[in-house]
C-alpha cells in the first residue's frame, strides 16, 4: 500500500487550521528562479529548512507554532534539525508530524481545549 504524500498530509493540516480559524501561513522555501540577462539562475533560499507551516496559538496570543511534515519514510535534514533547535530555544512550539491526528492532539493539549 503506498504511503500518503507529504503534500496530502499538509493539505489536511491546512484544512484543519483554516476551519479552526488559526492564523497561519505555509512556507515555501524552495529555490527561486531569477532572470539574469537572458539566463535563468536558481538561487537557494536562505530560509531553507524552515518548517512547512508557521502559525499563532489562539489561546496564547503571540506564541507561535511551527509544523514540519514528513511522510512515513521522511526524516529531518540537518538544516531542518537546526531550525527545530533554534525555534524551540526561542519558545516556539515545534511539531514534527506524519499525520493530522498528532497535530490536533498537540494543539488541543497546548491550547488547553477540552
């Protein structure tokens, strides 16, 4: 049986966050294509490794969360691990997940929702 794609997990999480009225955004930190004269160049993002989704907890205004999504076989890169470390040190709730249920469980617990 094929594993679910990260993009599919991400779509489920974005739907949940939208329905539940979280303030959040999806990061896109892939390479950027720029025109230099008649040539196209790829520029690596200085934000590479930043989690897929960043948002603000509803019941804790100003406290942010970050969600990094991995499929069943995925693992964090060195850059992603470094971002997780930096964000956690800054007080950001970081969720590395493989499914929507885990995100819901952590957010509900963190928000103190019963």
